[in-house]
């Protein structure tokens, strides 16, 4: 085996593992943040006093979200790089754009939430009208726009995988089904948002396992080549 082939095997093994680590980090951080916010939903329904426990949960959730977004951007970059020459320009553009919009709209929603919480902690509960407006902006930005863009991201990646065959058909089918649910659902239940990190976790684990298998196969081939050479 030549040095070029050895470097290619190392590169192919490194990219899936990097994507898997980033995807798992996003799934854990994003799911934790959404869960903490969902557990506080009962007290967020009106402009009433928030308990210390609820404020602590919200502060932790808002602190996690920027790092979840960073991990997701890394996941998008490495997954696209893994496709390499097989990447279709049309669906790659849709995938990248929808991924960036998902992160952007999520950041908008959580920035408004963070600003509202900071104002509450310094000045007390806001006026009912202001509070209702902020909740509506957060709901629209996250549930209507961010999650729909997550569905588009899943659908475009599923189409790329179907065209290139880099993923099993079963995972591609699961991706299509979950993407359809994300795009057409009218529910604003935050538990629906957990479908996306669960999907990212599933894909990341598969990429990690397949990348390790490819790396092991490359090590075996390299050892055999050195023995026969």
C-alpha cells in the first residue's frame, strides 16, 4: 500500500469520527436545553413570578444552546465533506442553507428568550403585553421556522444519501419520515423538537461505527501490504 493510499484511509476514517463526535455533542446539548425549557413550561404560560428552580433551569438551557449550535455547524461541515465528489450541488445548497437557517432561527428564538429572562431577573415580571409578544416571537422563530428548516435539512440529506448510497436504505427511509413530520406538523409542543437531535444522534452513531470499521479494515490491509511487500 502506498503512502497516498494510507493517507486517504486515515482521512476517510477521521472525517466520519469528527462528524459523529460533533453530532453526538449537538444531540446531547440541544436535547438537554429543550428538555429543561419544557420542564419550565408550566410557569412560562403567563407573566407571573418564576421560581428559583425554573430560573436556574432556563439559565442552564440558554447557556447550552450556543455550544449546541457550534456543534451542529461542525456536524454539517464534516458530513458534507464526507460526501466529497458524490455531493449534488443542488441538494447540497439546500442542505447547507437549511442547516444555517435552523441555527440562525434557533439563535434568534433563544436570544429573545435570554433577553426576556435577563430583564425579568433585573426588573421583575414584564408587562403582560410585552411578555405575550416575546413568547409569540420565540414560538414563531423556533417552532415554525427553525424546526421546519430542520425538516428541510433532513429531507435534503436523505435525498443525497438515496442518490449516492452512502447510507443504508433503512436510515434514509427513517430520515424521510421524520423530515415529513417536522415539516408538516402544526404542533408547537416542544417535545416535537426532540425528534431532530434524536435523528442526529442516530446518524452520528452509525457514522462513528462505520468509520471505525473502515479504519480497522484499512489497518488490516496496510499490515497485509507491508508483509507481502
